[in-house]
C-alpha cells in the first residue's frame, strides 16, 4: 500500500444503471443525486435493455469489479430477485427503484402489475400524441404559421430570449401542442391571436438587465459587437413595455422567467392553465 | 358502511410528489410504476418548489387526508427529517428518493453534498448548451438549412415517418446538436452531406408494412384517402431502397426503428456514435 498523498484526488466512483428498458428513470435519479456535489469523479455505466439473464449477470459482475453504486429498474420478478440477491451476497450498494411503488400499488389495488419491460415507453396512443405534439411545436415555432394558434393547447408570447422555443419543446414532451410568437414592436400581430381563448395564452417577460446580459452574450457568440440595438437597455425596455401592454389587452397570464429554469416555468404554466395532469407525462 | 358492490370500481389511489424542485425525477418514477398497471384510478398531486416548512407540512397533511403514497425529493436535511418523521408517525407510505444515493456518495467521497434545492436545474453552462441544442434542432429540422450539417453532432437521415423530428428533439435534450434530412428519391441531396464525418451520420429505416400503416393513418388524420402514392407499398419499398443505397454509399450507421421507441432508438444512437456520456443529461 502506498503512503497517504496530500491533495489526494477524489476516488473514482462508479454508478451503474441496470434496466430492462432505456434506464431513463434511474439516469434521472443518478443525475439529480450527483448534481448535489461540485467535484466528484463519477463514471456512469449504463446497462440498458437487459432482457437475458446472462446479460443481467454480466452487468452485475462488471458492477462488482468497480464496487459500483447500482441503481436498477427491472420489472421481471426473477430479475429483481437475482439482482437483489447478488448485491446482498457481494455486499454491493444497490437501489431497487421500481419495486417499492409497484408493490405498494399491487397491495392497495389488489391488481397484479403486468410486468412488461419498458411499459412506460410502449407505443400507445399517448406515445403517438407526444410525437404529434413535438412535430406541432417545431412547425409552429417562432410564429412561423399563425394558423397553428387556433389548434394549440398553449400559445406562448414573448420578446427575444424569453425561452419560448425550449419551453415549447419541454411542454410538447408532456403531450401539449404549443405554438409561440416572438413579439417585435415594429411587426404586425397576426389576426389569429385575437381569436385564441385568452386562457390558452401565456405572456413571457424578463428583467431588462437579464435580457441585456443574455443578448450581449449572444452577440459575442456570433462574433459581433455586443453593444448593438439588440442589446441596448432602452430598446429592451421599450420592447418589454410593448409586450406588457399587449398582455394587458389580451388578459393573459404573465410570467417573468428571469429567475426560472425551463422546468420551473413549465410547472407554473401547467398550474396557471389548469393543465397539471400533464405534469406526469414525458 | 355500505354493502359490498359487485363490479366494484378500483379504489382511488393518491400519489403525492413532494419536492423542493420541479419534481421531475419523482414524477418519472411515479409514471414508470403506474404504467405497470392497465386500469388503476390514480390521482396524482404535485407539491413542487416547496421552500417553506409550513408548505411542506401542509403538503404532508394533505397527503395524509388521502392516505397517499408519497414520493419525495427533498435535499434539506431538516425537510427530509420532517417528512420521514411525519410519515412514520402517521403510518404513511413514503419513498425518500434522493437520500440513498446522495448519502452513499457522501460516505464514499467524504464530501458533503451542497444541498441546494433543484441543483440539477441550475442555470449553468450545461443548461444553456441544452437550450442551444434545442434551438439548433428546431432550426435544422427537416433539412431546412443543410449548413447545419457541418455544425451538428449528429445528422439523422430517413424517409418520411422514421421519427426524425422527435428523435432530434430527444437528443437535443441530451445536449446534442442534431440536424435531420428527409430522404426523397426525386430530390437533390445537399452537397454538405458529403462533407460530414460519416461517424456523425445515422441512417434511419423502417419496415415497409409499418410505414404503410403509419402513413395510411396520417392520411386518414388529414381527412384524405388513405391509399395514395404516399402510402403505396411499392412506392415505400422504392423509397427505402433509395435510402439504403445512400446509407451504403455514406458508410453510416443504419437503424431500423420499426419496433423501437424514441428512447430506445436514441439509446442505440448514443452507443453507436460513442456519445454515451450524454445519456445522463436531460
């Protein structure tokens, strides 16, 4: 054994995701947990779409070699038993992510789970309507075709850099058809806007200083002078005033995205528009 | 108490998501667990962005009223203790989703977690590059501008209805810049395609029968005759042949999406293009 090192770097920690499906739930948990640390050396290994017993065993053996933290989402009783027994026998840290809730639901409902791997991703109606919603968001992004406003579940309005596109896509992933329109004081508003139910419209706004900073960054990224009209603070204030006046006329919900992530803004929109049941999709 | 009913409907089960952040991880787990049952009456309640002790207590009390299954993602030690104690005291079923992995990481690394709520969604560089990737996907969807091919991390090719758009957006959410191009035998291929590193290109294909069915559905959805040239099986086979010939010329990865969900196809793409570290994002 070597002597103790000063400034010893963090030990490498392995996290294994083992799943009979795409492993998205376990990955999300791993990501949320790791984000609580600023400087860990983590090696992530994904063993996904495990459908054969020998693949499961190989994955577990590989995890054992690295003394990995194991997060598994398996649905076959036999696989769960095998994984849990293996980890216990070899003293491996593991988290069986699905069993607690799946078993509790079985106890309460007295219904047996179907135990079909990746049932969450099955090609059902919900899945196809999500794809439709994504295509809708792309088609009606950036005011490309105002006809989309009338078919949309949500119409997002906002000046440049108020997260309209990423918000539209995030909400599309929750099976909502979203159209968005950039607000530009000089441009004519499409007449369809006045035909939309105001309860479907969300007006996005931001703080002038934040927009100023973001837009300067954007100009720099394009290799241009950061101080153009686009990033001028008076100009920005004028734009925001124009947007706010419009929101008042439309009587729509207004959200300031300055301190919000996409997830947070989306969550507020779903609540404000009474679409909270969509939170669980995607 | 009323008499026993025949054909008694399933009891309503409440699932409460309690989180100091957007509750996306817990929602994903709830969704995956519930998808294991075909016919449960579940009422989902989300108590998110809980930042005050009194809000946490109110959420727990509300969950107790419905004897709810509780899944919580809390990071403050005080909140975790409060939630766990409350659930124990009132005999409520609860799952503390974050603690097992967060605590195990602390033990192994000897580093304390920062315990900042919603750290996963913080407005860091990764977050901004995800937004950039989403905007990229929308901008370079459907072959709109072949210049995007040269800046893309992944270029997806495929005939109509091979999931190019939803795949591009799904991968964008994992911080990858994706451009896609629909393949149409009569159309001229953009010259940029031949300048792209073949290791970045993915050729999507599908089974003719599947495409036939999907396209007929699409025509029906448009209120048109389902049996047009678009859905004609010989025509489809011709298109697929054209696509496969091109993939051979390009020496690119080819994936048949016929039996795959978006998540599964994305997972295969990340592995094939050695981009697996992106699996953990989004």
